[in-house]
C-alpha cells in the first residue's frame, strides 16, 4: 500500500467510493479494495489535473 493511501481515512474512502459503487460486492478481499481505492485515487488526480480549480485559474490570470 502506498503512503498516500495510508494517509487517507479509510472510512471516508469507503463512503466516497464503496457506498456508491455498483461493483462493491466484487471487493471481497482487502487487497481488492485497496486496488480499487488506488485506481479511484489515480482517476481523481488525473481529472483534477485536467480540470483546474478556481484558485489555480486566478493565479494563472494574475500572472
């Protein structure tokens, strides 16, 4: 398990990803859950990189 995943609160992760996941029943082992969490985290980081936040845009415009 990587360091970023360890820092995340497991309960929050499960509420955000497992509770709303239609395939949650397939995660029958801890390893499968961790792999899913990692995939979701990577997907979220990729989306955030492609979609800048208001703060990032304002900083860019101020330059």
